[in-house]
C-alpha cells in the first residue's frame, strides 16, 4: 500500500510540473534592466499567434479572469507572471492583461535581458 501511495505522489508531482510552460513558441521582449522575481505560482503566456495559455493549458482571454479569481481568493498576494510574444501589438495582448487585472491578481510582466 505504501508503494502505491509513493508512486501516486511522484506521478502527481511530475504531472503538475510538466505543463507549466508547455511547448509554447514564445520570444519574450528585451529590456535593459530586469528584476529577479520569485517563481511563478500562476503563469499566463500569449504566443506569436495570439493564443492564450494559462499554466500550460490553452484558454481564451474571456475565461482567464474566472480561472485566476479562485487562486486570488486563496492567496491574496498572488502574482501572475504574464509573458507576451515580442511581435504582438498592444490590441492583441491587452485583453489578457485586463482579464488578469480584473481577477484581482498582481501582474508581473516577464522579459529577457537585452544584450
């Protein structure tokens, strides 16, 4: 019985970490200065095609607030890491930023250091 419980724990630990970033084609924009942030408890990515991903699962921008809101109710200090592909225009990613803001979470925009 202990072996089964141990195997289940390992399975769920691995399964929960596999889909954090997924296979999303994402090139983050560069910035001259960046601050190191704590690891993301919740991450939202918008890829080159404007597809929205929340913790590795494809979602729509309209349902994003309802997904994040229960997480904010459990953790008032929740910071959502938002990554946007560098080629997207403002009108393509702003609905995502507005949805995260509507959920009540803090927003951390992520990027890459410029060379």
